[in-house]
C-alpha cells in the first residue's frame, strides 16, 4: 500500500543546508533504502527556534514522499538518518544537527507515544505548515483540515523563505 508521508526537516547546527540536503539524499536519493520515493520538496525556510534553550535559527524544509513503509518502519528510517547526522537527544527542544519529524502518513491516526500521527503540534507550527503548503498546496492535515487554513492561524510566526539558497533536491548531494 502506498501512502503519502510528510516529513519535516530542520537543522540549526553546523552546515545547515548541507545537512538538509544530506537528509533528503539519505531518505529518497540514489542509493537510499526502498520504501520512500520523493513526490515534492519544499523551498527552504529560516525560522526562530520554538521552546527550549537559547539557540540559533533553523533551516527547515518539508519532504512529501510516496511511502510503502509501515509507520514504525518509517520512524526507524527517520531516526537512523538523524543518527547519521549526529543527532543527540539530551535537551528537549534543544539545538540539533538534524530533526526529521513524521508529520503525517496518509490518513493514519495513532496515539502511540512513540509515534503520534499526525504530529500533535504540526497544526501550530509555521515552520512545518509554510513549507508544506509550498510543497503541496492542496495538503490536508488529518483531523485538522487544509494546511492553507491552518497556516492562516499561525501567520504571526516568522518563517522566512530563503530563495537565496539553492533548493534541496533528491540526489543533488550524492
């Protein structure tokens, strides 16, 4: 069964652009494990951190992919990619080399504490909604409604589109 996976990527440590590109390549680029195929990648946005300790700004993007993986297989894949980029989970909402969040997987609804679907705070986060709306203008967040409508409710959150940066594309970094 093929479902649409929506993955939010963020980095605020090191070479943020190279990390985003590397993450997309690891997930859907040439040589990536089967189960995910890129459908769209958003432009890159720069955003202020939300919650947590004082830290630098993030670069964010959203990857929309055709997915044949089960939810926990997708979670294992995203966590493996985070680990490749030296993600450390010591401080909640702290700085990170790479964060890959599963925002939605088709219409899947899950209250599993290891993988809540859709992501429980996605509807509150411009750094997710703005790039997602660019990647898929007709997107709907299961249980919440059209992404464009949700985005209007968080319009005051800063998310600056970085058109001066080259877009992240599968296979570019390989």
